[in-house]
C-alpha cells in the first residue's frame, strides 16, 4: 500500500517524477489531443462503482489502451479497478495490486499500455493531482489521461469528463497540476453497437427486459439503415451539384474512395447473388433447427429407456 501524499510521493517513488524530470531536462511530456473511449470501459467503471463498499464514496482504477505513433491520439480499450482508501489527510492506493494486474493483462494484450486512470464523482477530488503525478510516471513519456465518470448521475445523465494534467508554476511539485479538458469520442465496432442497442431497448421496455431480434430482423434493420445512409448521401450530392450546398473536399474524397472499392456489378447479377446468399442462410438456419430437434428427441428417448 502506497500513501500518496507529498512527502512519500517524493521519497518512495522509484522513478523520477514526470514533472520534475521534465523541468530538469527542459522538456515536457507529450500532450494528448484526442481520446477515443470504448463503451466497455464505461461499463467496467460503473460495475466497479456498484460493487464498492458502503464506506467508499468513489472508486479509482487504471486505464489501458493504445496510442498513435506520435502519442497525441489515445484509444482507451479497457480498464481495471485499483483498491484505495482515503481520509481527510491522505490517500492510500494498493500499488502491488496495480502492478500485478497490469502484468497479467500484458500477457493477454501485449499492445495495450497504461494511458491514465479513472475516478467516479461529479467533480475532481482534492487528491486528483497526487494520483495524476503517479500515473504520469507510469505513462511517461506521454501525458496521463484522467477520465471522471459521474456514476450517481447528479445532472440527470451519465456525466463524462476527459482531462489531462498540465504543470503550473516554476517549481515542479505534485500539487502544481492544472486539469485541462480533452476532446473525446465514444468508439465502438459494429458488434458492440448491436449489444448497446439491445441495452437501450431494455431501458425503454416496461419490465426492463428486451428480447434479442432474429437474424432476419437484424438483416432487415441493417438494410433499412443502409438505405437511409444512401439517401442522405444522394441528397447531399444533388444539393452540391445544384449549387444549394457548398462543396466539401474532405467529404468528396471519402465518397470517391468509397465508390472506388465498390465493384461494378449488374443489377440482375447482384440480385441473383443476394438471393443465393439469402437461400444459403435460410438453409443453414433450417439445418440448425433440425439438428437441435433431433438432439432433443434423442435425449428424451434415452431418458425413457
């Protein structure tokens, strides 16, 4: 257990403080300009908060992810909880647990590294600068990202703040830290999007239960979304050609790259390929149901015998 206060932080740390070393060498840590957060990170933080002891007002943990080559773009992919105990005078953080869990995580995800830390609450804690100093050493030579999640939803919604620390003052001290807002976006693959949609549907359901849609219903929804996107793109192109909307070079480049990878297929040929693929899906679903029924019948006959 490490006491994160000013005297012990300066004496117990095996690494030189990030701000102190930066001040001595005349260089500063590479600051982050954009942050992407996966939804599983927020769910892990909320789960950690719900499982906390009654004496704890907030929880903290370590953020893991990957950085771009220059270190200015961070993608937070996962996190893990770090036990801590805080009083009015000091805060104690279990660094042995932090080190052991991170070592185990590196075995499964060698690319992911420590990018910062998280905490729950509607505002920053008075110990945030001290903890930020520790994670700045762990994330060196890059700046550590701090994510604050309002798990109690004081403002009526799940408040999320993405921050980074900046040293303030001539002398380098852990308490001389100013937290600056950092732009962030929630990033998720298509597979996670389907799970998030089910979770959103369950929140609006009368009993809080949502049923999973079938493959055909999911295919129908995907086709409808694709048609809606094509309609928006077509309307934008027509407006640009008619002079009603100013042309955007970036959007035009994206559209050109997208059309370049689409193969030229005749409408009749595409319809035949689609119908053939659809029939294959229906055949696989039929064989799956038939196999399941045969296994159930065989199991019941075996029990009777």
